[in-house]
C-alpha cells in the first residue's frame, strides 16, 4: 500500500463532466478537469436533422464516453500523481438520464440503422415527454399499494426511468425490441469501466421502483419494462451501493485511460445525493442545500418517516442505515436569471456596465440598502411550480406590495427573500415531522457567488449557514465513495470514515444579523399566509389562471 | 345679439392652463391655447430657497393669473373672433388647490413679509401633509353625524380644503391671522374676473363640507376655519353654481384681457366634473371615464343613493337636480409609466428605438399577440391604493401567475387588464346599487392614445365604449357652463340645452370582440377573488406588508 493514495470522482452534469483527483487522507483536490459535451442537449433535432417533438431532451452517449478519455489522463498529468497511486474511481450523474444499449454495452443509437430514431438516443433527465406514462405508472403503483409512491413524494415523476422506458415501449416497438438493456447514465459509465453490468441501489430504489426485498414491481405495465432492466442474457448484474466495490477497472479501459487495472470501481450515485458526503455530512441533524438554478435539499434520518412534501425518502439511498430525505425548490437561480433577462431596465444595465459590475452585483448593492420589510414586497417563489412542500408543478409566481415607489432592486430583493422563505418552509417541515435540523451546509454556484443572498438566508432561517468553498462537492462525494470502496488501501473502512476525513472542510460562515431575525419572522408569516392560500386552500386559483377554470 | 356667439373655457390643471374658444351653436373649437406654469409644482423649496417638508406641494398664484393674460388674448387672435362675440367665460380647476388671500384678493405670499412662509403659498390638491388634520376633521364630522362624511366616500380626504386650512391654523398662526380668506383656485380666478368674491356651490359642497341648508359645520375645529371662508369684511360672497352668472367682467380685467365688459362670468367647477358636460353627458345612464394618469368616473343619478365605494355622491354638484356620483382608480397611466420606467429590459428599449416606436407602442404590439388568458397572469391595479370601490390607500399592487416563460409584454398586458377589471368593478358596483350604466364615454390622454387598451376595456366590459376625440373636454365643459350662464345671447336657456348643442360629438367607437367577452368574464372572476381576499376579507395583509403587523 503506497503511503498516500488518491481517488478520482467524476460528476456527469447536464452540459459537462467535471473530474477531480483527491487525496484519500484529507480530501485535498490535487487536480480538476472539465469536459464540455460537444453535443450538449439535443432538443430540436438529431445530428442528422431528424426533428424532435416538444418536451424532448436527448444527449449523445459518446460525449459521456469521451469525457473519460479526456478527463482521467488530464487529471493524472496535472496532479503528477503516479497511476498506481489512484486506487479507485467513483461516478455520479444526473438522473434519470437513460441509455438504451445493445450487446456489449454499445448504445443503440450508435448502430447505423438506429441513428435516425429519436427513441434510440439517451433521454436526458429533463426529457418531459413521458408525462402520460408517468401517470399510468403512478396509477398502477397506487393500485398495487406500492410504498414506493409515498417514498417518491406521492407520484412517480416523468423524470425517472420507468416512464421514459414505457414511452419507448409505446411509441417505438422496434427500438424497444432491439434494446438489450436500459441503463442509467452513471450505471452505464460504471459498467463500461468495470467491464460488466452494474446497477447502483440508490438509482434502482429512487428511479426504478426497485426494492431489495421485492425487486421490480410486477404486473402491467411493469413486466414489459423490467424485462429490459434486470437481466442481461440471463446473468444477474452486479447490484451495489456507492461506497461498495463492483470490481476493478477492465484491462482495456485501464490501458485506454492510462491507469492501473487494480483501480477499484464503486457504484454510481445521483449527483445531488453525492454532494451530501462531499459536503462532509455523515450523520443526521445537518441539512445540505445545493443552491443553483434550483435548490436540492438533502438530510439524513435514522429511521424512515412519512413526511409530506418531500420529493423522496428512501432507506439506504445514500449512506448505509440512514434514510435519505430529498426536498427541493424548483426555481432559484432560474428565477433570478428570469428577472435579469426580463425585468431590468436599460439605465440599470448601462450603469452596471459603466461601473464594471454584473447586473446581479449591481442589483445586490442597491437591494442591500433596504432593511427587512422596507421594500413592502412579498413574493411566492413558484416560477417553476413548487416541489417542496406542495409538490404542485401547476403553481406559479406571485409578487404583492408594489407601489409607484417600487424599484427593480426591491423586486430583486423580494425574490431572494421568497426563495429564502421557501427554503425555511422546507426546514420547518422537516422539524415538524421529527427530523432535526441543527446545522446547515450550503454549496452550489449561488451559495458560493452570492453573499448577499446567503446573508438573507441566514437572517430568514435565524441560523448560521456554512457555505462550502469547494466547487465540486458532487465529484468529491463520488471520490469519497471510491475511497470507501477500497478500504484496505485508503484506510477508510466505511463511508463514514471517508466522509469525516475527505469531506469539504473550508467554509464561509453566514451568521444571522440579530435585529433582522424577528423582522423576517413577521414577513415569513406573510409568506406562509400566501403559501397556504394559493398552495393549499385555493390551489385551483393558480391552476385556472389560463382562463380554463 | 350677434348671430354667432362664442364662449371661452379655461381648464386649470396641475402644470398648465388650457383655454379654448368655442362656438355656442355646436361647440366647435375655433382656437386652443396653453400656458405652462413657470413655477410648476413647488415641492422642495420656495423660490427664495426656504425648504419644504415631505408631502408638501405648493404653487405660485401668479402663474394662474398670468395664464389669463396669456391665453385669452391669444385665443382671440388665433380665432379672429370679435371680442364682442365672446359672451361668457367659464373656469374649471384642480381641487382643492387653496389660496390664502389678503385684502383685494391679493395672495398672501405676494406680500413681502410672507414671501418666505410656506403656509402663505397656495397648497396644491396633492399637498398631502394635512393627513392628521383630515383625520381630526373626519372624527369631528362623524361625531356630529354629518351626512357629508358618507357623501364624501366615508372620510374627509386630506386633498380637500378644510384639512389644509386647519393645518395652517395649527402650524402658522401669523399666516392664518393675516389671511382674509382662503379660496379654491377656480373661485379665486372667477373672483378676479368678476371683481367680487365668488364661491361655487360644487366646490363648497364637495370640498368645504358646506350645505345649502346648513352652511358650514359648527363647533370645533370648524369655527376657527370657517371664519376665513364665508365672509369677507362682513359682506356675503356670491354663491352660485356653474352655469349660473356671477356677473360680468370687471372693467379693469376687460381692458387687460382685451374683451368686452359685457362678458358674463359663470361659477367655477372642479376639472373632473366639468368633463362630464364637456363629453355631452346630460342625463343618467351614461358613465364618463376620464382615463389618464388616474381614472375619474362620473355618472349622474336622479336621486341620491348611498353607494358604498364611491368617492363622492353630492346632489347638484354638477348639473341641477342630479346627484353627481364620482368614483375613480388611483393609478392607471401612472402604473403603465411605472412599468415602462422600472421593468422594461434593455433589448426591448433598443428594439423599440430601432423601429422608431415608443416603448408603449412596441409593448402593445407584442402584447396583442396574446389572447385573453394566455398570459396566465392576473394583477391587482393598486399601485397607488384603491379609490373605488374599497377606498383604501394602504392597499398595493399584486401580480400572480409568473412562470419562466413570462415576458415583459405579458406583464404589460396583465396591468392593462387589471385596470380594466378595476373599472368593471366600479361599473358593476353602480349597477348593483341602482345606478344604470347603459353607455360609456371615455376621454383623457390614454383613451385617445391607446387603442390597444381601449379594446381590452371594451372586451372586459362587454360593452361598446365611445371615446371622445376632443382633447379638452374639461375646458369644453367650462365653456358650456359659460354658455348656459348667458342664455339670452347663447340661446341655451339651461345647461342641458348647452350640453346637447355643444358637448363633444366626434368619437371613436370600440366594440367588444365577441369571443373575448366570455374569456374575460372568467378572468374577471379571478380578479374579484383577489380583490375580495386582499381588499376586503384580509385587507390587513397588505396593510402590514412593511413588517409592522
């Protein structure tokens, strides 16, 4: 065993893959690398010009493969680490991004006869064209009384695997027939690396309705689908959790990537989930918020509880012997981006340019001049519906309190406050249902780039927030799972040991400004009044805003 | 008697006075002239630098006087009408714009020793610094059970005369003592022209709590104030209604203005009220809407009815033997202006310039692409509070329904629709309380300049709207009152005859687009839900939006 060992974590996002090479001793990142997918999101037409329907979102599987060949050698080169010192690789990815594959793990869309068939291509997580199938699957699961419905936030969403596969079954029989197996993106990468079919348990339980006790659901419409999921030529795939070894790198991959055949591969994880260990969370009591275009909230609980309004509550879906509760806000950075693109007047844009500031920085500076309550505005942050705690995509945004004295920076501040109130509602909901929240760690682009917003969050929560300065907490989580998968060489004999040693440590702390807390408590009550009126007691109001009811 | 006679109408607005010279035969406007007040609104400091408090708004009385010397000779010159053919002059003005005067109708602020005293200057209608006095007066009137409170919309507003005079009594005893009399602007101009003190009955009843039966209210705090209102050196002033003669032009004024000493002067009227006859309304059933920065609604009723939510309901306040009901929306054009100044992105401004369009025209073009309901937005038009039917200045604006697909033109359209819904609520309120609305005539800057808005109004009302093309309907109303005041020479022996002959006739008609009417009926119900929730059942929500309760 070399004295110092390293692992690689690869984070497959929507537009690029980021990789890091880290020390298993303390999680120090020695090298980072990014591969931007050449084909990005394929949502208007296939590369050959075949048109796509609305709501479709595909990707090119070769982009995912090329990321390996690009990133891993670059990490080795940049870090100057010996290939033999890289003991393990972990993967996380968006989900469900599903890939129909033929024999030998070859994506079906790479066969010439399927090149022009949209259904043969990987469907990205945000492919939303399987909504009818999601309803069909939910209805069937409800009819069978499957617990997975409650654990998935009350419905099987169209972003998960089953509805996407059912859509192919409905719409393109030939593609379905010729598919040997449907893979989640991270399972496919892990399988490529290990040279064998691997399925990760969190993906199976969270996205494929599988349980360790009962496997996949039975009956219609499941039987047709699961034929293409569980078995491959009659051979059981490896089923493992992140942090468990699924074997070592296949020799051909080892050669192609320039690392050792002894490199251990661990099972993949969903990107939001991987950030939890990446942020150093190894026990209950700490809420992790990943704040970006949207916000993903993760918290661990020692036992499963039925908490209304969470997006997913699955045992063992992240760390062993913990239930992982996932909640979220559907629109955070996207809402501010909407505001910047649609509501900022010309003279503000000019003044920001003159001063060399981004519009966000300029608006934040102006908005900082108001104290809590002084804008007189309250908003509901539902520009993209509400994920938690109402789980209603047909809700929409609201701003109240405008007068002739209202300025753009006031609205900007109100939108930030609204996102903070939405987050507080999620925290309160956890607490009300027996999940303690003693501590908050935030990560993600907005948490790192927007101290003005973070201070408002701290004031609204009345709690300190630690913001991780690490920009790659999901990849770091994957690297941590990798270290745990080779405990002999990393010295971490379980994932908790790896998290404590390697989880992100450098944080910026935001402590509440004491006089703002009671003021925001009052305005939060206003938010809750709106929340309950429009989200619960009169949800039909927003549902009917297009004049249909 | 010359075969053709003419009258002059002068409309004293906030920033300028407009005058017209019209034929008494058919109301044809032969000449128009405008005098912009050199001192505009004095709201930061007096001309000598004496600072003013917030909420103050003063004007220079010489600006009002100079308007006479400028406009009347110019009208004669431009029209080539013989001075002897001008038989009468009528005046309308903003109200209450009050002028403290010394002996000989000389404004107190023109005396050197009072030049630097803010309270010696005319207080404009929008001087809002007498709110405490308005409350004191309302309380006293309620305690006495005076019907004027109900007839004034439930409270004596701080824009009316009494609170402004009481403020002077409270804050500047010397100015108060040295004031011989306080005048409404139009009464002062009429008095200057006639060379005697004149008070107009609509101003007395609507702004000074006077009734023909009982005069001014008695007791405290009224007695101190009314000493300075009713008498002048022990001589009763002339009290008359618009359309009645108060005498002929004083010889010195006749000489200064270059018109005949035989010119009859009629009593003044409030500007919004004068527009009613100017628009040709002489009977019940027709609602007049003057749509500008705000909207003033006027309608006649054959008897007095207690209608909740109207701003004023006064017998004989406009045309004899009719109750004049006044309602209004506090923020119409001002709300669109707010939107243009605060919410239109740079690329929209650039594209409008490139195409040589105003922002309003460009947004209207884009907004016209949506059908009713397609924006998914509903707004409450309360940026400046709600005048009718809620009479609550502490209410504020609301927009609901935003998504990431919402564009500026959608919000612009929603604001126009909200102002239409607010107007429809006023119409419905009249109807529900027994005031028929068979017909609508609109005037004012927005009615004339914004066909896109007018079409939406027609669709929302489900009624045809006639828009008067005359831009000076208030001045025309003043000229009509003038014609009625000299029936012998005009041939109009009452004001109704003058209205029918001289009222504005050229109109543009907006008829509802049939398929839009039922769609807007549905969205109007949404508006009413918001209206009642935030305006009636939970008004405290908006009252407390600054975090105070």
